[in-house]
């Protein structure tokens, strides 16, 4: 099992499970099966209890993130201006659905409630860099640039 010594900074009370899972995800980018086992062992609870918390809270990721994290805004302004189409194009281009990572580990795709760039709608971010006023042509161009890097 990997090194989970950083959990020692968190009290072992089961009420600290969420803090522990946040720490695991903070180190690895997601919570693996090994991370579940480590949390269960550390907090003295069953793995199924850990999985229950992971599936209840949307903040936790169970899939290893890709090198490039794509977030497509689905806030009101973006939705009205076509973010659903942008999501469909990106999903088709990469062969993944939201919450998934492509086979070569290059891209992860997710939707977010708002990126706070409503005047640039529709918007996506890749690794925190914002791309706005998207259409099919510039979306495909942007993805191509990240594929080549």
C-alpha cells in the first residue's frame, strides 16, 4: 500500500473521514481503491462505509484525472449560449463522458455549475485556463493544441 502518513495529521475519529478523503484526493487527484482501504484502516471503519461517503459527496473523484482537466461550464448563461453542444463536441472528440478520463490518460472531462465568466459564454477551462465564446471550430482547435503538447 502507498504512503498515507499524511493522514496522521487528522484525528482518527470517524467524523474526520471527509477530511481524510480530501487529503487523499489532494495528494493523488482522486480516491483509488487503495485510498479507500487506507481510509477504512486508518479510521477503523468498513470500506463500504468509506465508499458510501465517496458516492454521496460529488466533490470526490474515483477516476484518476488526466494530464489535462477540461471543465465545461453549464451555468445559465453558458447553457443558453450552447454549452450543451460544446460538451457533446468535446465528449465525441475525446471519446469520454463527463466524469471520465480518456484511455491514454491525457484528458479528463467534467461539467461545472459556473466558471464565473458569463460574459464569455459558452466557456470551458483546461487546467484552469479559460476559453470563451466557444463554437465547434475553435473548440476542436483548442483540443488539437492540447493533444500536440
